[in-house]
């Protein structure tokens, strides 16, 4: 979901005085494996969830990548949001597709754009995240 679309939904909620409660906001289409492959110009490769989680766990423990295997579980269990209420009560529609938002995020990560927070700072981990490997960041107690 694009940050501009989230901001627009938030603006509509605070501007509308007669609404209460939570609103689901999400971009279309749902990025399942096939949609993700289309957006990235790739093909799908079936991988059992256990094997994917095991690979994520091994590479995380070896400090080869910064994502704990719990993110695999999270990604596999993300619910599809019903945005009907935001669309009908607020007149909100996302302006950016889920695929376009993802491509913009990946472009920004590739260019090193972002703030000085460790996940976004291109200098935070050094080349190949050597500083994390030396200091043990990401290791479990």
C-alpha cells in the first residue's frame, strides 16, 4: 500500500466528523504469488512453506539477511482486507496499485533512499552487513 493512499484515508477520517471506529485500507490487487510474479516480471517457483522458513532461518542466523523467519509466517497468514467501509463512508479509493507501491518501495531500497533508521540506512550494516555479523545484531539471546 502506498503511503500517499494511507495519508489520504487518514485525512478523510479526521475530516469526517460523523465516523467512528476502524477502517481497513488496502491497495488492489492482492499480491498473491501469481500477481507478485507478474509485477516483478518473474515466474513462480513452488517452494514448500517449511523449506522456505528453514532457508530464512538459516540465512538469518548466519547474518546473511536481516529478516527473521517469523516474517515468513506473517506473510503466509496476512488476511485480505475488506475496504468497503472506507470506500463507501469516506469515498476513499487507492490511487496506487499494490504492484506499483511495491515497485516504488523496491526502487527506493535499491537507491538507498530512506531515513537514518537501521533497516533503511544504506550504511547501517556496511557491505554485506559485516557490522551486524561482527556485533551479533539479529542473533537470539
